[in-house]
């Protein structure tokens, strides 16, 4: 299966699909943190290259409700971010999963098909992650972890906080590759 991982610099989801034997490539405006098939540039440069599945992680800066207090000052940026999400969802790829935290996508485009937590996939942490799905089944939890700490929410301010908060948990990435890689 040919898999495009949109807006991913970490390589976590891409590498989970590669480990399952798929032809996967990540794409981001940033270089990949780890070696592997990666396109640096605009996702729309490569989106029409015959992919079977796309996992998209659009930037949540102007979408996540955790930043709602700044929405009034970022109306144009939010409209642009929502347009980006719509373009991803309307792409001609037959199977799509779009991932984002609790966000205005739910009220401005549509409700998510599923909300997952890292603790459902072996990580003792909380971080609500919404999934908007096209022609894919819901993810089935793989390992319910005990101890549920909101580590991501409690991260102190830092230069790379946004990057650290945006990485997909490896257990979720592995479940995506195992469960959607054969669907």
C-alpha cells in the first residue's frame, strides 16, 4: 500500500507503516527528524501521486480549542487553517485519516468520527486526539495502560514545546499501521 503521511516531521507514523511493509512517505515544511522517505515542501506538491492512504496531521495552532482565547485575534489564520483541512479531506485519496486535538474542525467542518487517547494504546498519558475518517474503520484500542497523566498538557513553555506536543504517540502510530494498513 502507498501511504502518505501529511504534515509529519517526526517520522513516527511513516516508520510504523514502513515496518508493516508499506511504501510510506512523510511530507512537511520541515526536514524529517529521522532518516527515511520524506518530502520537504507543500503537501499539495505530492498529494496526487497515486496514494492509497493518507494520514494527515494539519497544524493545530489556529484550530485547537486550547488556544480559543486567541481566536478573536486570528480570524484570518483560522479561516486559512480550516481551508487547508478541507483541501486535505477533499483530496482524491480513497482512504484518509485526519488527526487533530479537540478543535474548531468539529464545529466548522464536521464532528470527528472517533476520539482516542494515548492510554488506549499503551501510553499512560492523556491527550484527546480526534480522528476524521474516510473509508477507514475506527481504531481499536490495543493495550489499555494504567496511570493517566496529562504530561503533554503540563509541558512548560519552551522553544520546542509545539514540536514536542505535536508528535504522535508510537502506540497510536503502530495501531494505525496494523489496523489501517490492511484495510
